[in-house]
C-alpha cells in the first residue's frame, strides 16, 4: 500500500513522496517521531533512501528506535553525513538482525565514518589486527561474548559491502571465512591458555590443529552457516602435565567448541558441526594424526573422502594440518579416473531427496522452494563440481581446489565442462547464493527456503534484484529458470559420466586431450578465430608462475560478458603492454580483473596525462568522475611499472590528479562560490599516492550561508569517498580541522586564525605548515595561508616548542603497530617530516613543495648542514620509494615490506630500478640501517 506524505505542516516542506509501506499508519507514526529529531534536508534524504529499500517498514521502524535511543551526537552525525544515514537504512532494510545490532551498539555507525577501506576486501591479517584493537579497548572478560560481539560488528561492514554492490559474492564469502578463521584462532588461543594454567607448562608442547571443512574449508561461508571443523593432535606422545596427550587434546577441543558455540546476549559466535570427523557422532572430538590418516585409508566411506576436497588449515599448528592434508590427498584423488565418485554423488543426491520428502511430510505444509536442497539448487552444483574434481583430479592435480566457483573455472579450463554449461552453472550458483544470503541476513538464521507469504516474498525479491525488481513473479521465473538449467546440466553430466564408466574409452580420450592443452589456451579458445592476435601477444611472454596466474585471472574475468570480450578483440595487441603489470602488481591486476575495459588506457600511457586530467576535471556526473579518476590513477601506476621514475614525480602527478578530482566534485555539488578547500598532510606537500587519504580543510566564504557551505562540504566528501559499484575516488579525512572531530566541518578564515592563535597545541604548527590551497574561492587563499603562517610561526617561537614536538613524535612512535615500520618507528619517515617542518618554523622560513624540496631549500639557505642534508636526502628517497613501490605492488598503504615472497621481491625490484641495484639488495637491512642514521639526526636537530 502506498502512503502519501504530502502534509504541508510536516517538516518535509510539502514534498510528496509515495513509499510502498505495508502498514501505512504505523509508518506515519514512526515518521512523526523521526521528524522531531532530523533536519528537513536529512528527512528528505531519508525518504528517498526508504523508497529504494526492500523493506521500508522495517527500515523506518528500526531507524526510529535507533534515533530514539541514541545520543544527540549520533543524530547530529547523521544530519551532517548522509552516507552514514544511507548505511543505516541499507542495513535496517535488509536485516532485522543487524539492525538490532546497530541499535544496541550505535557506536558502530561512528566507526563506519572512520572506515577507510570499504572498497578493499579484508584478509585474515586485517581481521587479526582489527580484533586486537577491539579486544584492547574492551573490558569484557567473557571470551564467547567478546567473539560474538566482534563478529557482529564486522558482519555489518561485510554486509554493507555486499548490499551496496562493492563486493562480489566471492569477496563476501572470503571475508566471512577469513573472519571465522580469526575467531576460531582467538578461541583456540584462549583455550590453550586455560589448559596450560590447569595442566602446567608441559601442555604448551602439545601440537594441535583446527581444520576447516565444508563451506568454511572452501572459503565460501554464509552469513549463517554451520562451521564444519576437524580437531587434530600430533599423538601419540608424552603426557601434558597431569593428563595424557589424548585427554588433553579432547578437553581442548571441547573447550574451543564451547567458546565458539555457547549462547551469549549477542548470540553464539558459530554453530560448530563436528559430524564430518572420523566416525561422525561416535568418534572422539579430537583425533591423532596417524589414527585419522588410517581411518581415511581403511574405513572411510566415499562420501567422507569427497568432504575432504575442501579440507584446509584454519587455526593452530600449520605443519600438522599440512601433514594431514598431504596424507589424505592420495585417498581423495586416486591415481586414475575415479568413476566411483559418480556413484557417490548419485547416492548422496538420492538421500537428500528422501530426507526432504520425509521432512515435508512431517510438517504437513505445502513445500516452499529450498534454494540449497531442492533439485537444481546450490547442493547440486557443489556435488557436481566435487564429483568431476574427484573423477579427474587423480590425473590432473591442477583441479585440486576447494572453492566452488574457482573449481568450476578450472573444470571449464580443462574441458570437463563446456563454456555454455560453465557460464550457466556459474550464474545460477551466484544467483542462488545471493538469495541464500538475503534470506539469512534478515534474521541471522540458517534459512534456505523462500518465505510463504506474498509480502515477505516481495521483500526478498527486492533485496535480491535491487533496481532490477519488476515483481515477485518475475523473480520466481528467474529463480525457476536458473534451477531448471542446473537440473539439466547435472543430469546430462552425470548420465554422460555414467556412460563413460561403462566404456572408459571416451573418458580417457577426453582426459588425454585436456592434459595436453594448457588452461590459458582453453580460455583463449573462447575468443574463437579472433583470438589469433591475442595468442601471439602472450605467446612469447616469459612470465613467472605468479605472473601467469594473474594473466589467467584477467582473461577469466574478461570472458564473462560479451562487452568485456569485445574490449580485447578490439585491442588484441594491447595485452602485451599489460604483461609487466601481471608480473609485478596484484593491485593493477585486481583493477583489470574488475574493470577489463581499463586495459584500453595502456594504448596511450605516454603524453596523455594532461588529457586524462582534463577529462576528470570536466566530468559532468559522479559516475563519470569515478571512471575517469580510476583510468587516470591506473595509467600513472602502470607507467611506473613499465618505466619506473622517481617516486616524487609520480606522487606529484597523483597529487595533481587528486586536485582535479576535488575541483570536479566541488563543481558537481555547486560549492565553488561558497567554499575554499585547502589540503594538509601528504596532499598538502604534493606527496599523495595510491591508497592515500586526502586531509582537507573547508573554509567558508564570508557571504556564504553557514548551512549552505556545510551542505556543500558534506556532499563533496560523499562524492569523493562514498562507496558505490564504481568504487570510491579516495578517502577524505577532515580531522585536522580546528578542534578536530569536535569542531565544525566548515570554518571561516577568522576562525582558523583565532584557533591557531588561542587554542592550537604547539605541535599543530607542524600540521599547518603543509597547508596548500586546492580549489574553490581563490580570493580566500592568500588570506588564510598568510594568517595561518604568521600564527604557526608564533607558536613555534613559544617556549617549549621543541619539547612539544619531541613529545608528539614519541606518542606517534608508541602508536606504531608494525614490527618493521619505516614510517612511525624511531628513525622512520616521520622523523624526517618533523625535522623539515621544525626547521622551517624555527627559522620562520616558509618553503613550499614536497619534503625533498623543503630539505634542499633549507640546506641552500644555510639552515641545514650539507652533510646532514645529504643523509636526510638519501633517507627520504629510500623511504618514499619503498612506500611507493609497496603501494604499486599491493595497492595498500602499509609502512613495512610485504610478508608474501612475490610481493616482497617485486617491491625490491622496483626500488632497485629507481634507486639502483644497491638499494634492492637486502632492502630490509638498508631500511633498518637508515633508521639509525635518521634518529641520530632527529636528536641532533630537534632534540632528545
């Protein structure tokens, strides 16, 4: 039913907006309560957001409760930041479960405002780091509650990425799985600590591992999956204190299971399922390695072996997990074509059908479509994939993989699934898993069946299809079409292989052909005759195994749609220019895999930067602005891989690009007459880089209205940093403004001057020494820059300035959480940064430009000794070049060398090509040696 909201007395300013509320009177009451708390502009934004929500009733109801129970600071935050309002409506409209979590912990919304990496998928090490911070700030002593609370907070971020279309299905399930691994590891760590307290230090020598099976093993965990685990210990072995190793391991397994599955006010962390362990319910919770291997070699049913396809290490002793997986592989994949796997799949499918019929008969209810267990559902696709892996995996190790989508790709590459079946199965699997996710997000329950009521079905259909929704009947038709295709492919494939089982000859011929053909060749085959030039462009490529994987990943993404294929067919020779990128940069490979059309940019790297900047500056929509920025930033990075140049040249180009993006965004939000925008931080010194935040200061023109300027600034921040399907441009940080997070978003020139004169801490002079005008009212630039410089020079002249600088440097040093940081740690880049700004202010000598240019000017003017300058120059080049190389390779801003071998080597090679071979050799030692030299200079110039 539609609710008219056109009351001229309302705070909606007479606007008429029809919303599809199911309970209009309750919605009207909720809106009346919301109107009392939000500004008219925010209320209007809310109405638009509700119109896009799959369940506006639920979204409005939960939001009303959130606002009624929240502090005034949160309401003010939602009024200022409509991105957060958008996030809240998205969560509440899709998930009652997570909406309740927002109400109970409304600080989560504040944390989302600080979130800088929404576009990036988090990995295990990221969740470990986040959990460490969360635990350090929590006073909670109940481990189970702490784990459940952290999981729910992270689920909100993961769900937002999913629901906003930022993350793919594979991204979402991989993040949920990585989070699960971290929570399991945390539970194991706590359990081991308790066991050591009970049984003595000898217990610390016990080797214990947790293996993931099922969806977690395949890195495909749902929002509400059971977690299938297998607990292993090294036994037999010495006793652990006052108990045997076996008894110790069993107690440890029980303790871990209890921590993870015990009910808390936030719910249980996970439902732990141990039924896939040897002997199922009758087996012991933890089993010795040799006993486990003997069981799978001698007693396991074939379906148990099939379950081990997805076995992988989750927590505990990695070497123990590897020993098990290595020993079990010989049983999972036999050294010949394994046709018994077909019988296992058929029998398993029959058992599911029988169980489903019995369950429906007992409930005496009309059957609802089950997207997991019904014919043509998720389980059929998983069974078919695992069946074919086991049929051919003994002869083709390349087919050994745990994830369903990845395994589908490999089966297609080897010719065991043709292109048509591969695409239909892949599309069906993704669609059915999205339906499953939307069902489970609603209440946080393990649901796979469609709702019976028409209204609930409409909500589900809107949640799944979004803007493509055209009615629940169209949704059901699409669902039935996908499931019918799966049934047809499943039956045809099983029948085909059953026939092959009888003869054996055809299977051997197919296997022989597949084994002789390279997987990349099969991907190229999909381009047909037109692929000749593509083959030639990659035929002579001498790529490493890592580079080949990235190349294969790109082609696999490029063939998924006709539009993407057309890009390569129109530009076949351009792939040759992309080969160095695949060899060196996972970051650029990721960009190409997500947006294959960007490969066109490689055709004109040299001399096209000005044209790309103009295109960005003149973009007439946020979407076009994001597209042009993505292409331009990709081109800069690609040029740096192909022809490495000094890092400061690249950073200057990135800074100019960021300036153009800010100018464009300001024009799009109609703020050119009301605002002057200034940069601080890395953007202020023209050292902006991949994954940098833009530190901005918004200054209001004297004649501009306060609200007008604030709205323009908020919209500009949203335009630059909001996460959409096209991604974000870059994160914007406004915390360096007067009074930081407690201050007004937009200030006047007089307020900036007054703050620096009366309230600023001495160390803030260093921050404002980087102030640079970027966009907007040019007439305000000299006023703000001149007055700010005079005030910070006065700050630097005050007694105790050097001591305050040293104290602040020490606080930053203590905040460092990286073992080998060359940024925050003693002698890192911040030492050089503080030296340059400190000398400038001490001598009242303003030097514009980047850090290197500032140091050089100070040396020429006699404020730095020549020998000291040379050491600082070399250190600055090393630090900034290493930092830039890490960002080029990984796309991430981490102030230490990568741990992964390929990324570490690629980083070293880039540094060597820019600074010379000496810099590449033992780069870590060179960085550490440099830190010692820099710290001595910091002590000499600034103070001890």
